[in-house]
C-alpha cells in the first residue's frame, strides 16, 4: 500500500509498541499495587519527559487521551454568559466545532468563525483575517497550530497576542504540532495548549497532553470528575478512574525513536518532501496548492479540478476508489466548495508515493 495519511492517526514504531507492552504486562502482573503505588510516580516521570521535549515545566502538563479531550476539558471549564463570544476560524476541526456548539447551547455564548483566506500564501493574511473578528466580547480565541482539513501552518504566537490584546483567553489546538513543528509550549503565548503525541511524535494511540499556564489552571477540570476533584491540576488530570496508561508511559521510547532520526533532520525531511509532493501533484493535475511553503509543515493540500460543488460524501467515495483500485490511503477533503487531496509526508514516504497518487488522480473516473 501507499500510505499518505500519517496526519490521520500516526504510525507507531515496533520499538515503541514493545515499550508499551512492557508497561502493560507490568501493570497486569499486580494491578492494585501498580495503580496505587507505581503509577503516580511513573506518570509524573513520563509527563516530565514530554514536558522537557516540548519546552515546559512538568507541573504544567498533564496527559489526556487526545487533543479533542483536551479541548473539551477547557471549554467545559469556562464560565461563559449570554453575549460572550468564542472566536475560532472556518478551518476549525469538526469535532472541536461540535464541542463549541455544545458549550454555546448551554451558556448562551456565541460562536464566531473568522474566514481565513484559502488557498493561503501569506501567514500575515491569516493573522489579519483572524484579528478582524476580535471584539470586546471575545472571551475565548480557539485556533489550530496546523489546521487539520486544510493543512495551514498558522502564525499562532501573533494570533495569541492579538487575542490577549482584547482581553480574551487563548486555547491552542496543537493536535498536529508535536514532532512536526519546532516550538516551545511556554513561548507561544497561549493560556492552554493541547496536542497529540500519537501523530507526528510516534507515540501509541491515545497519547496526548494538555498544558495550562500556571494562572490558567484554577478552575480547569478534566471531562471526567473523579477522586482528585478540587485538589489541583495534576491531581485531577492524573487520575480520572481506571484506564490503560501504557501509551503515556511509553512516551520516552517515542521521543527516543524520534530523536534517533535527528530532531531537525526529521522535520526538514518531511517539510521538504511535503513541498515537493504538493508541487508534483499540482503540476500533474494543473491545479492549485492549498498553501505556500511559508504556510506549510509536513501536510499539504491540492485542489482537485472538476469537483466544484462536490461534498464530503463525494470525497469519501473517491477515497474508497483510491484504496480499492490503487491501494492508496489518503484523505479527500471537502472545503471551500471544492474537493482537496491532503497528503502527509513522513520518513517512510518518498517522492514515488506521490507520483503514484498523482497518476491515480489523473485517471480517476468522472
């Protein structure tokens, strides 16, 4: 098969899965002692490892199942009132949009979506479009580090400064950022940041984090209230009931695998390959890229000619056809009245993978 959807669910190396299994067997050897005596210290050690990699204090980082879990924790901890505004963008992840809708329906707050230009050539254009929708009523600004449907690398630090300028809190959805982008959590200017380690950082599925600036931890609760209620950020998030922590405890192996490739080398390879892939596919299809190199990480999108007005169902149909006829796994996204192919670039990919995709797309049925 040709796998061009690393951004969907990641891919976990054998060495990381082996470490996860080691922790799982250790748990099952004596579950009570492990959960009550060993896990608290082991979990904090794993959090410290991840915090060190991401540039943060361990006390400010907790594990969650996925970035959507982290977003829900923050949104459902907010004290919002009718007339308050939650600002996001038209490129927001659909699950996050649903969480915002859930909170808005129960608080009377209003969701505002800033339409970012697409295709996007200049990061400053995204900043201006976003800032134009900030008002004195904006209580929360929620935006992506890397947009999932459209693969835009956004100027998040500048966006955070603009939001704070009107008195809004900032929640950054960094689902794709760890492992793809070089950054420090404590330098982005957000109040809360959530991200996945199971995508570009090679951790097992269900390995994600929520970081909270020290002043933004008060009143923040996980989506499941348990024994640690009102005992502080770490106590609440570290224990929400019985669950399998082995993926989180294997984070050291995931980071070790990543660093064995070379931190900067893996990012540079993936970035360059995404640029090459986008140019190749757009050239074969005589079409547009969804973002310039300045707005791209290790994901890229290309518009599919002849698809104006086609919806998500049509995209799923084309996705199925590519798999059935060509054994190519790649998402087809409906956005801005067109279908777009979104490709990922990871160290197991090479330019021939995208040549096969381009040839298949050129021969797709009308």
